[in-house]
């Protein structure tokens, strides 16, 4: 048995509470499923983009763009040990302000055994979450732009002139010729099969 096979990765239940928190926070920031991302977007409809129609020269419904909800610009890291402040424990938030991601601190949560956020993680782990939060925020921002561009295009569609098609020609002579050719091939194949059976 090789050494690599003999060393098993610890299971989630074997981790201490700060380690569990760090993994949960990381997974929350890496989760970018469109359905999940939609929970951070204000103004989405079931019919996306909405079906716009022109009635008496006016397109309905009105063009309204989606926006990011407040919680999309803020991520709670819970309690964090900050070595630069003599290992003081603070509640830390990652916040987007003026297109920059910053860490904001507040008074710590009281330590409660059942409250995972109250168990502090180390500052270097919290700082490691900054790029993940920034990436998720950028994905959300791009999604909002994509939805709004689709809405804008759909809203302008009723103003476009309809595409007209010519009637074309009737193709019965071609179909008749193909059918006759196919029928002759079938008869020839059938006569070959019958002659080989005898």
C-alpha cells in the first residue's frame, strides 16, 4: 500500500468548527449556479426577458432593468481573528463600495456553541475570501448586464419591421419525379429478391 493511498483526507465531521466555517464560506462564494445567482437579482420575471408587444404604437410592458439586491454587495464572514490588531476578534464583512471590495469590521458575535459564525476563523483565511467574493460579484454583475441587454433587445423587437417571405413555387413536379424514381427502385429490388429466391 502506497503512502498516498494510506493517508485519507479528513471528513467534514472530523474538522473543527473554524475549519468547517472556512469550507462553507469558500463553497458559498464558489457557488455560481444561475438559479442561485438569480436570488441576488431584483426585478426578475418568470418570463425572461418579458414578452413585449406593441399596442396602438406603444410597447408594453415598460422597459424596466433588473438590479442587484443589497445582499449581493455584502458577504458576512462572521468572527475573524485579526493578527494585525493583536489577535482581536471582530465580525468581518466583505463589501463592494465604489467598485472596490473592502473588509469592514464590527463588534464580534458572542461565542455560542451552536452558532457556527461565532467561531472565529483566522485573518489570512478571511483575506483569501476577497478574490472569491470579487469573482462572484463580477459574475453577478455580468449576469445583470446580460439580462438587461436581452430585455433591451426584446423591447426593441416590436418596432422592427416584420420579415416577409415570398410564396415561392409549387414543387409537385419534383416530388412526383422523386416518388416515381423511388417506386422504380423498389420494384427493381423486389424483382431481384424474388429471382434469387427461386
